[in-house]
């Protein structure tokens, strides 16, 4: 009982504060399991470069613990809570207004028939917390069977129906990197549909990347993580979510293993990789944060292909090139120009060369002077 007192005191002392977004581009750890809530685990999330976390909370006490420990390290919480689902009128008042609470997680990969219930749940939460923000992650369009299970013939129709629900962003997941260097064939089609819906509604979109191996999805390399992060940024993503920060329990269907945080609470080798990726991603993502992508193309090079994205930030015009391979280098050839600067990953500028070797999944950024 004594150990709970500091948590309750902290919650009461900050009850009047309003929830807010993370500082800068959202880099989100999904998911943190209830049994791992303590100061050390949330410190490690912060050290790995995350500024937000989706927390699975099975009891009101765990809801409070998640917000307490996240608050120590300035991490914003997307609350994935069974008590709130079951009785929002009773349990939302326990956390509303907490400075660490960012959004209420409503659903992961819902089908069309679920949208009415989700609207109702959102309305109930909103009555208890008028300042509430919400999170729903959408199904991808992998194949006709998936569309049938979602309950729709065309993926854009699913997105449009979702957009009728009050949401601050569009979130989707699709994991393109497969075993033996293969890539899922639908990724760029899905990205195009997500981007189009984002442009239609004015809502930013967030993208999941995979960091926990299972089934045909291999143990990630830095090339795998770069490809997923940088292609999504090139298409205009305004948030990156990692699935899954803590390793889910394996099931008969999914043999999850070696996520950044293991089931026993220890960090795996993947933790160091994710930390390295986020240290690289943070300054690069800040350049894309609140930018406007004006055009995207896929261009062949002498030894591969790149995604080319044109975007505007402030009054500056940028072009980035992302290697579409998660395994191999690619050479990008450019025309010499005195009107263009290269933007390094640390955001320092340098003169442009005519040839660049991009490693697997890596990014090259140019800016008009």
C-alpha cells in the first residue's frame, strides 16, 4: 500500500493540467505491457529515443502507474485500457487532465462493422473528458482476403468511412520486409491510398514499422528499419510507431521473439538497434515534421531504385532519395549544381556531389539554396 502513495499523490497534484502532444515529431513505442511498468523500463524507453508510448493497462492501478512513470521521463501515453473500454464513465476521471496522457487507444485494425461501436465509445469517453484525443490503427490492404475480412471491396472506402470518426490522425500498419530480402508487394499502393486520404481530410498520417521478428518477418537490421522509416517519411508520415517495443507473448499463430524488450524485462540486441535508428531518425524526422510533400516518384538507378520525394518546409524546397532495397546499396547520380545543398542527417549542409552510394534503406536529402 505504501508503494502506491507516491503515484496517487503525483496524479492528484497534476490533475488540473491538460494533456499535450509529445515534443516534436512523434516516435512511439508500441506496446508496453502492464507487468513491466517501473521507473527503469520507462527510463529505457526514453533512452531509446521515444517520446511517446502505447501502454496496455488492465487495471486502474496500472493506468495510474503508467502515467506516473512515463511522466518522470517526459513520455506521452496513449492509453490502451481495459477499464476504460468497460466503464469509461467510472475510469476516465481517474486519468483525465494528467499531463502525461496524450490519447485514448480505441482499437487496432478494426473492421467496418466496428466503426459504429467505436463512435459510441468515443462519445462516452468525450463526455467524461471533453479534452480527450483518440487513437485507432487501421487494417492494411494486403490482399482480397483481407479486404473481405474488413468488410469492404475497395480500401479507399474503408479509409473514408474511418474518417467519419473524429480522429486527429490516420494510423496504418504494413510490414514490407520479409525473409530472404523479399518485400510485400502492396506497400506502395497502401501508402498512396493513405496519403490520398490524408490529403483529402487534412489529417496527418502515422506509420507503423516492425521491430519484433515473427513468421516471415526476420530479425531487423538497420537497413530494414531505415527503409520503413524513410519511405514513410518520404510519403509524408508525421509519426512513426514501432511494433512491438516489448515482445508480445508468442501464440500458436505468431511466434514473436526478440523485440527490443524481452518478456523477462531485459533488453535484447534489438534494443540497441532501435536506439541507434531513433538517434538517426530524430533530426531527420524534424525536417519532415509539419512539412508538405508536393510530389513522389519512383526512379530507376544503375543498380536499383529509389523513392524520390519533393517537399516544402517553411520557404525552403527539398528533394529526398530513399533506397528501396532493404538489403543492397544503390548509386544515385545527380547533376552538378550551385543552387543545391546536401542536408546531412545531422542537418548540417555541404556542397553537392554528382554520385552518392546509398546503403540499404538509406536516405539522401537535398535543399535549394
